[in-house]
C-alpha cells in the first residue's frame, strides 16, 4: 500500500545565541517560500540546547526580526501548535526516551573518556594520518564494565555507533548523490554529560516528531548528513528531503562575517533599510527574475520560486546592491506622506526619541542646538570622520587607541544583556587591560561614537545606539586608523585575559 503524500512541512530552527543573523533570515525565507509555494506549512523551532550561550533576549530578537521581514510561521514557541514544545530546552524528556532506545538496541553506547584522553586520541590519529575522530574504545564495553565505571561515579556522554565500513549515500536536491565512507564518519556524541542532547540527536528526533518533510539548511551541515541519516535508519523512520543551501559570502568570497560586514538583521532595521527591500535583496540569491525586473515583492517570489534556480556558487552580500534596491523602494513605492510615515516608524517615534530627549535636555540652551547634538542618533557611520579627527586631543597613543577600539568592540559583542551597566563595565575593563586612564580612553571613544568633542553622555549614547550601530562605528574607526591583523587581534584580546 502506497503511503499518502504528506503536506509539505519545512522548519526554521535558529539558535538564540546572538544577534538575528541575515543568514538566518536567508534560510528562513527559503523555507517559508518553499512551504507557501507548495501549499504547505512552515514552523519555527528554537534550538537552545547550548544553555551556556542561549538567552531569552536573543530568542526575542530573532523572532522580532523575522516578523519585521514579514516571514511568518504556522507553529512556534510564541503561537503554539500541536507539536510543541517548540524550544528544545523544554523537550529533554523526549530526547532521553529516544536515546535510551538506541542504548537498549546497541546502536549507541556510553563513553567515559576524559577530555585529556580525547585530545591524546586526536593527536595520535593525526600523527598516524588517520581521520581525527573517536576511535571506538568504549563502543563495546560489557554491561559489567559499564556498571563498574558508573558505580565509580565517572561522567560519560552517549555516542552513536557508526559502521566501520561501507558508504552512506546522501541525496541532495541541488547536488545529487554525495557519498561518504563510514570509515571517516565520527561516532557523534548524542547526549552530553549534563544530560542535554547535542544538535544531532535533537534535530533528527524533532524533525521526525514534527512531521518535517523537507530540511533546507546551510551547506555547512552536509558533513553531518550521514550521521543524521544513520539515526533515521536506526529509528526506522523515513528521512526528509535534504537541500543544503550555499553560504552567503563577503565581497572577497569568504563566508559572511560580522567582522567584515554588518550581519545582523537588527542593524539593517536600525540603519533605515525597509524590510521589503531586504527580503527582495535576499530573494535575488535564490531566484532568476527577468532582465530588468530585480525589484519584486514576497508574493511574486512565492509564485515564481523554484529551488533549482539556486546557484551552488554562493552569493555575495553586496551592500551597494541593497542600497540601490532600498533607494528604489523609498522613491518608487510611496508618496511623501507614506515616506514620512516610514521615517516615523524608523526613528521619529516616542520609544526612540524620548531617551534622546532625556540625554540632550540638560545640555542645550536653545532648541536649535538639538540637531547638531543629536545627529549621531540618525546616522550609521559618522559622516566625514577622518583619522586626523579621531586623534584630535587624544592623550593615549595611536596603538593604544586602536587596541581600545578593538577591545571595546570585543567586549560589547560578548555582552549577554545590552544595558548601560554592561557598556560601562566593558569600557572600564578595556582601559584597565591597556593600563590607561578611563578618562583618556573616553576621549577616543567619544570621537568614534559621536564625531564630536562634547555632547550627550557617552555611556547613555552607546546604550541607546545599540550593539549593531556601535559595531559599525568602531569598525569604521579601526578602518581609519588601521585594523588589526589576525595575529594582532588575538594578541590584543589576550590583554583582557591577562588583566590584573
């Protein structure tokens, strides 16, 4: 009897460990459009098993960014659905059940290796010119040996068993058949020693239980596909259709990185880009519009989308092209009143203006002073800033100034919660690491952030501008004075760890 075809179901599964990345939006767009094209459903799942890095603030920002772009989901942590919970941190009992099943059937095992043993194992295998993977030393322990180690209180992880020989054939929508020798596939950890699953187990279990028919994810997961398909086989489940999508690239063809380009959706929102322009821009990576018809709305993409149009070469995230598109939307799709409405939504609203008013009120003598003092809140980079201006009146030397910008950028990037207290602590720690007076470093920071000699309070201004704009301004300052090499950057960050 032939199984009835399922409704197409795709999923977006971000990890809430940082800013809402444009790469997440790109993957979400493809999953959303594919589901809508085929009359199916798209759900959103939060993959937060990395509890040390996952934050509620990041989850909230990701959901807000995707909604701003107009991408919707049919099930998710915010709206519920029949397949919840939709946060992996709330599904631990489910993963334990399935992991225990693999253990009972001899398809997984408890590994008691220490971190030191694993490091030595890797080193020895590399020296022997073998794949640097787990060597299976605990894969065949007897029940008595396992019980003895557990009785001794030894911590363990649970790994999946992998055949020692044979070939796994991965069928990929864009690439056809990709073959992997099992001899090179690692015995993946499925359950960590803290009792939480790894991505691999949780991903497979969730995709099956949530009825996902098509998995469309980044090509960095291709090497994990044999492990996932093996788990589907172990559980006796039908695997979804796999499509591994090419990466977004910097202009130099390297993987898109926040160290070279703004990568946060929130940055583009704060910088004054329209959501429909950003969606249109991302859509150009996955469709082939007619000549001269590069401007189109989401509905057009749903109607005309074909996954085979996606080029495997990767797509360059060209901000100049995004600027061109955004300008067209601003000029062509609205009259002056509608344009003013968009400006109000962007920055001329009470939520954004009130903190600025509070900062400026005590520092002006005429309302006419307001424009010059607060212009910094309505720019991305400070226009007209030069290296000479950045050095104007700064007492720390130029090397220390470059180091200060890099260390503060590193500190601000690492803040789990963005607030004034965190900003204050980040700047103070950078000054201490460099062995300079905070007030001397503040001058350099003030010029980079505001472009002016004086004005609104610095810590308040940084907090209100937000992480994304601050990253862009400090990167700009470093570009003007000379960005660090990789070796310099690593050496400078070491100053933070050696502080005190």
